[in-house]
C-alpha cells in the first residue's frame, strides 16, 4: 500500500459515521448565498462544492453563530504548509457540517460581464443548530516523536499517551492537495487504547511507515499530521480529502474528542 508522501511497507503477514449533537437552539435561515469562480484550476463540480461551503458559512453568519467564519479551501493554497495550519486553526472553532442542515438548494451559473468570469452560485435554506457542548478539559492527547525534518527512506514513527478516558484513535496526514488515513489501515484494525499507557504509531510490527517524496524532483514536501482521539468509536467513512476529514472531526461533539496537529517535511 502506498501513500503519496508516506510509503507503507508490509513486513508481516496480512492480517462506520454515527454522530450525535447536544444542542440548545435551531434557527431557520433563508437565502444564504455562496459563490465560487470556475477557472482553469477549479472545475465546475469543484466550484459548486466550494460555493455550497460558502453558502453554509453565510448561513452561520446570518444565524449569529460566529462573527467570523472560516474558509478552508480558500486558505490552503500555498506549498509551504503554513496556510494548512491557519485553516486547521480556523476550522477547529466550530463544526460547519454539524451545525448546518440544508433544507433546500438552488444552483446557478452566473457570468460576470465586468470580470468576464463564470461563477457557480449556490443559494440555500437551512436549519442552523447552535451547539452548547464544551470541551472536556481533563481529556488530553500527548504526542511525541514527530521530527521536524525527515530524509527519504527514513522511518516515520511517534508515540502517544491519552489522559482522562480510554479512547479510539485515528491518524491522518494532509498535504495541500492530498490526504489519507494512516491508522487504522488494512493491516492494523481499530482498537481501544487505555488511558495512561504509552502507544506507538505504527501500532504493531505489521507495517513500517517509510518517508518518500511523491515527486523526486522537488527539494522538499510538506506533510501535516492530525491525530484524533474519541471517547466512542466514530469510524471515518468519508472521502479522503482535507475538507471531508476536518468536517468529520469537528462534527464530533467537543466533549467527545481531542485533536493533535503537527507538521513536518521530507527533504
């Protein structure tokens, strides 16, 4: 099995999303609009998806959930990994998919004669749920061993400890245009990790995680690692892309999860 930035080498024999919310108020929002340009880098389908996300953000603004809203796709544009961190910090503020339930949606193609550009425009009617769940401050995830720089063929490994309660763990990596789940995987299944004990990634000797640049011609490649611990098992069943994964993470009630983020590079 090959991850574009991390090569999984099998060294031994080979061996769903149920979320709940604790809420206190629902606001009906009408005519929340979002738009996104169709360009050379952005297809019609991608522009519609991003316009829908902008419409959801506008619904949140109209409902008074947050004074400022985040734009993941708009921020993650550079190759240095910095904008991912900014987007990650912003998206952690609230759970857009968990808060916005779209009741009706209208999609239009709009040509701007002044800019001479085509936009996808999405207008939604939605129920916006205000969530009163607070983080469990006694619930902690401590991760050690992620190096700031790796060479190609270096082994990736780290250790973690949980505090507060036994938990299930998911490990993801992101670049600006790709994502994948390192654990659980085809060779290491989901398991309940005990609070207070030290565990490693990889979890078993079944695999090694070997750092490998997908493009050997570049000097460096940037990777963001996100590790999520949850009190209950919330299987990740979505697409392997940054938007889907972050939305899943922050749709889990705040008192049920703890998240760790770090970044590294391959030289």
